[in-house]
C-alpha cells in the first residue's frame, strides 16, 4: 500500500497517544552510541509521528508528542 489514505482523527489520535517504545537524548535524533549509519540520524518513526501530529494541527512541543 502506498499513497494517501483517509482515516478518522480519533483512530489516529488513539495510536499516536500510545507510549513510544524508544527514546532519544535529542528529540527525534538517534543517540551517538547507536550503530554507524543510525547514530545521529533522524528517527524515521519520530519524523512520521511529527508529520501526523502536524497534520492534526497539534503543537509539536507539547508533552504528548515528545518521545
Ligand atoms: Zn524516535
């Protein structure tokens, strides 16, 4: 599946509000002690979450959007 899909805001919020099962010292950036190629690069999951929060018009600096 690729492209855009239409989903309910409630479904999207329910998923986005689940605990993020990883963390970063700098929000959205892999820590320097990760494997080469991953260390200090953008976390794709966090980037995707940020895009989804932004699409919902949510403040990216709020507590719930910060892993
Ligand atoms: Zn992340």
